[in-house]
């Protein structure tokens, strides 16, 4: 195997490396140009949902208090 620094092949390796870098840069530019930017609308949350959640929790607690069977306390 020959030493690429002595035989003059280093120029070919550098050109290959540079061409790969240029192709990667071109693909990056092309992908960013053709990428459609979608505008996302700001989502607004209902502020009254907290009150309804509290009401649901209260009704669930009331239902738990009125169980059909009464559980015994552990010893």
C-alpha cells in the first residue's frame, strides 16, 4: 500500500471530502427551502374546567361515603 502523502493521492482524498461536505450543505439548504412552515394557533383552555373537576370530585366523595357495605377498621 502506498503512502497517500508521498504519491500525490492526498489531493483526491481532500476533493472527495470537500465534495461530500458540499453535497451535505446543498441538501440542507434544499430541505430548508422546501419545508413548509405551518403556523400553529394558540390553544386556549377553559378556565371553568377546574370548578367542574372539583364538583366531580365532590360527587365521587359523596358516593364513596354512601357505600352499600361498611368496611371494618383494621386491628
